[in-house]
């Protein structure tokens, strides 16, 4: 039997936190004197007012024990609740009329996808722009991990929540206690965000622009305050820091922690980090040479645009510094393939994740050896440690489910009226939480023109991708609801 008391309690806590976050948008709204302050005040007050009775209705600490079922239910319903509540500032301010569009924008924000229905971003008032970026920053590391870190008064064990929500199949822990792990993750996340914000301000952005882009870069989200995204700042002093911090945001935060502690051997010992770094370098080299040959741009410009777009897509950030679909058809296909990569496990990026690709290809390669030597025991190792058969099966099932969802989603949105390239581009970028795709949802397009039913399908795929498929799909299993 599922215990719904902690589900209600945590959902209330999430709504209160989200409401307080909305109220921080009053700072830029009041500073710039924009009218969106009333919408933020209403939305924040509504979220807090709804969350308070949900949180305080469960007072007994003994009623708050969370098992795996409650953990998955809290994560799935929590993100759906947050996505719905995050749409309120858009609706109350009238900046995104219609619930479907507002919900799509909020889901895209909280899942750090970066797909947008806003046709004129620069026309949005500053408070709404700030809120739009903040939703990605909160979603980046996972607002539920934040809850576990700063709400010990809940008296609820957090390991189930962390396992259900933490991005990627990683068992690495910075500290044996889950709350300490969550705190350290957020200190790293906050510190890198602050560092990038300062760098961008010194490089020429305003304080408002620097804060917004620091939020969305470290979240690997991709929302910008400009219609042209990062192409609006076509200068090395701004784009190179963004490149570096996108790469860091796509790196396992455990690796970042080791780097801050000066433990370089542990960093290089990580098979996933070496694969991630190698993938970025190889893809950047291939694209740079192709762009330099195809466009005749200066070598530095070719390298900067190539590195920016490769890292932006691999880490699922989705910032745009150039239209990669205009370079040549071969590169368009190359970037479409990159939509399925993803960054490192334990990072803020979406997608399949490098570690899953690494385990799959390693196991596939070893299978040839097993065919030649059927009686030999050929173990699979990652970081010099054996990978259990259970993990291998889990990863293979994940990859098959991902492929099936991509195919099924593409068929569904094609039936709803999208052409082939746009359908596969929209589904791939939504499921991978990337942002730009190919076809009519490419890097210079947006999603405003899509039919409402297509937007709802893509919103569901964004949530599926952000929560690593199983967290939501398990709710549709009859085994989840059975008492035994």
C-alpha cells in the first residue's frame, strides 16, 4: 500500500519553495519598473498558499517514511506539479496566453530543455525573463535534491528521492550521507554559477544578462534573454567562457569536486570523463574542418562556432551561436546524431548520457571475444571495476526504450501534421532535453507554430527524458500499484 502522506508533504514543500523563488523575480521587476511584478506576486502567493496546508497537514514524522514507490511517485508528481505551477507567471502576466503554450514553456524550463514558444524574447518584461531562466537553474540539479538538502526537518529519508531524480546511472557519492552529498553538489553548482556570472559581466554583459545566462548555462538549459541567443554576443570574450562552463556543466559533478580538491588522478581514472572529453574534441575537430572548408570563415571563427555548437548539443544546453543546419547537409545529420549523446552521468545535462554509450559499446565489443571464446569469462569493467550483469541489462533496456519512444513519438507527431524532418527533430530534442533540433524546429526556429496537441506530446517527452524514462514509465506499470 502506497503511503500518500509523504507525497502530499513533499509536494507542498516543493510548491512553497517554488513560490518563494517566484517572489525573487520581484527584484528585477521592481528595479526596472515593469508591470510583471503583480503577476509574480500573485503566482508566488498562490503557490505558497497552496503548498502551506499540504505541507503542514502531515505533522507526524513517523508518517513520513519513504519507500521506493513513494519516492518515484513524489518525483514524478512533484515535477508535474512544479511544471504546472511554473506556468502561472506567464499566464497571470499575459506574456504567454493560453495554458498549453505556458505549460510547454514551463516544462521546457524546469526540464532544462530550452525549447520555446516565445517569438519575441526581448519583448518579455525583466521579471518574466528572470523567472524563465530561474526555472532552468532550479531544474538543473533537481529541485528535489535541494529539498533533501535544506529540509531535514521533514524527517524523511532522502536516498530514494535522490536515486529516482539524480541525473544518470551513477553510484558515486561525495559523502556517505545523502544530505551532505546534496549540499556539496549545490555548493559546487552555486559556486560555478556565480563564477560564470562574474566573468560574463566583466566580459561586457549587463548584470541582468550575466545572471540569466549564468543560470541557464550551468543548468544546461539554453534559455537566453536575446532572440538571437548567444549569436547576439559574437565575441570570443563571452563565447569562450560559455563554452568552458557548458563543458563543466556536462561533466559529472563528482569529477568537478575532485578537480576542486586537486585529485587529478581520480579525474583521469574516470573512463566516462575520458570518453566525454574525447567525444567533444573529436566532434569539434570534425566540425571545425568541415565548417572551415564549407564556409570559408576564418579558422578561429570556424573553431569557435564549431566548439560552441558541438558542446551545446552534446551537453544538451541548446544555446545557439550559429545555424548548424545551414553549413551543409552532412553536418545537419551529424548534429542530429549528437542529439542522442548527452553529457556525463551526475551532471545537469540530459540525453542518453556518455556512460550508457560507453557501457553499451564496450559490452558489444567484448561480445565478439565471447563468440570466439564461448567458455571464457570476459568481464566488463568501467573505472577498473566490474559492471554487473544487472546494470548492463538495465542500460540495454533503457536504450531500447529510448529508441522505441523516439520512433513512437515521431510517428505520433507526424500523424498530427508535422513533416518527417521536423517530427524526428522535435521528438529527438524534446526527449533528449536539448532545445534546438532540425527541420522547422532548428536553431533559428522555435516551437510556437506547432499545434497544441503536439506541444502536449513534446511536453510529456521532455518530462520523460528529464526523469530518465523509468521514473515516469514505472507509474504505468500494474506492478507499481499492487500491494505486494
